[in-house]
C-alpha cells in the first residue's frame, strides 16, 4: 500500500505539471524539514522498506518528532499484520487483534497530546476500523480535516461507506482530493454513471494527462459491461505508457470476457517482461491460462499473486472462478469467502458463492448469496436472473417471475430473462403470457444477433408457440404451421416438429373439407315437401 500510494501521488503531480506553466512547476520545490536524530530515522526507514517492521519500531520507540513517531506506530501495525498473514493456521480472533488492541491503547493516550496530528489520527482510525469499532468513521473524518492531502485516510474512510445516503452525510473539507474520493466511492458503490460523469469532468481539467483517471474510467466502462470502450481506454493507457501495469489485471479480465486470446497473450508477455513479480502480472498470466483452459496453471499464478499481496480480493475472486471450472466447489467457496472478507462490495465474489452452492444443490444458501450480489449490483440483469433461478428451484414461482421481469426491464444483454420468464409462466399455466414472452424473446434475440437455428432454447420456444397456436382455433393454424416448420430446422425438436406439422396439416384438411361441405349445402335448391305438384295453398279465414 505504501509504495502504491506514493507512486499514484507522484503520477498525479506529473499529470498536473503537464497542464501548468513550466516556469511555475520548476519553482515548486519541497524542502525536507530538519529533525533530530536523522541518522536513526534513516536507519529505521530502511528497515521498514525491506519489511523488517519490528526492527523499525524498535529503533524509533524513543523518538519524539512527528515523522519518527508515525513511523514507529505504523511499523508496529505492519509487523502485527505480517504476523497474522504468516500465522494463517491460527484462526483465533483474539490473536488477530492483539496488536491492534495495544495500538489502540497507546494511540488513545496520545490523542489529546501536542504530538497528535493528522497522520497519527489516520492510523488511529485505521486501527478502529480493523477492530470494527463504531467511532472509526468520525476519527477518519477528523484525520482528513487535519491533513486533507493524506490519500490513505480517504481510502480508509471509503471502506466504511455503505450507501449514497451515508456518503452525503459526511463532513469533508473542500479540497481537490475530495473529488477523487467521491469518484472512488461512487465506483465502489457501483453508481457507475455518476462516477463516470465525475471522472470525465476531472479528465477534462488539470488531470487530463492522469493515467489514474483514465484507468478509473476504463474500470467503470467494464463495470457498465461496455467492453469495447473499456478495451479502448486501456489501449490508450498502454500507448501513453507501455510499461504501466496499474489496473492491467482488469484489462486482462476485459480481454478474457471478449475471448480475445491473441491480445491477452501479448499483454501477459509484456507484463512478464516489465515485472514478473507484480501482483497484476500474476493475475494477467492467470487469466491467460484460464482462457486457454489450463486451469491448474492459472491457479498456480494466482497463488503467487496472493503470496505477494494476501489482501488482494480480485485475485481471490479469480481463483474461485478457476476452481469452479475445475469442479472444485469447496476450494472455490474458500476463495470467494476470502474475497468477501477483503472487500465486502465485491459482487462477483458473492455471485460466485451463489454459483458454488447451486452446484452443491443447496438452493437456500445460493439464494442468500445471490441476494447479496444483487443488493450490490441491483441493475445487473445477471444477478436478477440468478436470483430468479434460485427462487425457481425453491418453487417460489411468483418471486422468480418478478426477478426475470425486472432483469428484462433493466437490460438483458444475453436475452436470457424473457426465456426464463416464459418458462415460469408455463409452470404457472399462464399460457397467454408465456406465448407473449416467447415471442418477445425470439424478437429480441434476433435484434441482438444471438438467434441461432441450432439453439435448443429457440427450439423450445418454437415448440411451445406451435402447440399454443394449434389449440387457439382454426384462424391460427398458419402460425402453428410456421412455428412447427421452424422446429423441424432444429435437431433437438425435429421429431416433435414433424408430429406437430402432421397434426397441423390434418386439421387444415379437416377445416377445408368442412368448408367445402358447407359451401355445397349452401348451393343446393330448396326442396318442396310432397313434390312439385303438392304445393297446395289453403286459405284459412
């Protein structure tokens, strides 16, 4: 996290400098403040950089200047987190929070002292958030007010925001970094349209050359399921900086969904050349092997990614997908659970848990996790269709019907919702609604170019419509014949289609013979009773 934040800030500084006058930017120099025991600080900082956190904390324990004090407490925090990761077999929650409790006590004693500043306040808020204590939200807001340019504090605050109402209630300083924070939180809450508008405005201003802003826009396009725009933005980033690996793991996911193996192979090769020990590189290579169907190799590289960063939820989610492909549901569930622990807003991990439990034929569990995924992504048709399927398996057909209809209304790119809705109507014996849903399904699939004569789903739709119009009366026999002929064109419904077509032909012949008989009877002369001479008109007064 430390190196990632400093890189991002330096990149933003460079992006801003591209928009300012060179004479102004060259005069913006940073003078490092003088401090006592500088040699001790430099030694401790070197220990921190090589991840010897305990040694760093030991050499700074007597320091009193603000920078060294923060380094001391942050090194203690990192040492505790490192131990928790290394001792993963120890599942006791008490052991995991032991270092946090000590930090909570020590930082709490400093809270009203002259040494208290925005950085110590940020670290205190971080500890409170890790301990799930309620006043962490206020402490992190205080840290941002004390130091509005501490992006790490903004990110920790973002982890606590659960909805847009909570976001609107925050009391934040008016600072340019607030806009970056708002964009990040809107993206995390999957309010993609609002986030996209905000980032595009930032990209048109002083951050025009910011790769971070461009990568965020690309991520949002991916979240909006606009793979073409997302791939275009990522390609633009690669052209501007061929050695950039930030967010390229998301780009690999875009290429995976597009089944663009040549481009994904090129991206994996380039990432390996740039830095084979980056988390993003391992995820890119994992996606490449996953697309090729070599799932064991994909899992191997994703495990390497998690050794580099055990808190990377994206890698846990992808590894869960790979385990699903290998029919290892229990391992997939463990991966997805880890992903949700790292990031509660990762709807793909919740969706993966629903899939895993669906495979294990545990519909109540899958329903719960699909609900979690749908609550995070309420306008995603995939979540709604999955939720409808779970209700269908539990025989809650009316709930399933509502889910499928909403999935169709929000935009069903795969043309699945109407097909499932029609089948649900059939189960409910609402045949008129089922026929309308099937007709809309066939029309929409043709519009989107997903119609395929060999598609079994289309065959079932044609078969139902042929039967439906066959029972509606003689005036619908032409439609019944049309759909029966389409059934014959599909292998899965060939025999049923032939039988229906024979029945339609027989009924048509029967209708024709009845029409001919009625016409003949209408053309015959009226017969007189008693013959021609027996017409006796008798007047009766």
